[in-house]
C-alpha cells in the first residue's frame, strides 16, 4: 500500500515536489506552493486508502523525522 501512495503522489507531481523520506512506512513529503496546497489536500483526502497528513514548516522537518524513528 505504501508504494501505491507514492505512485499516487507522483501522478500529481505538477502540483508539488514529492520526496520519499521513509520508504518502508510510506512517509513522503510533498512541497507545494500556497496556490497548490488546497488541491494537494483535496487529492490526499480522496485517495481510496487512509492517509495521515502532518503539517509542519521546513524548520521542524528534521525533528519530525527523528521523532518517528
């Protein structure tokens, strides 16, 4: 299922930059712009499987990854 989520995100790569953070758990980061974030959220909310969305800013990112280890 995690691979499916990554492929689904990559299908919409014109909306933001998708990077895999932790392939085993399916953790990815999608960097969108102020204009594209609402559409990204809508897509994620309507995927046929559950997706957990974590909101944070770029300065919090290293701590977020470390906390998940």
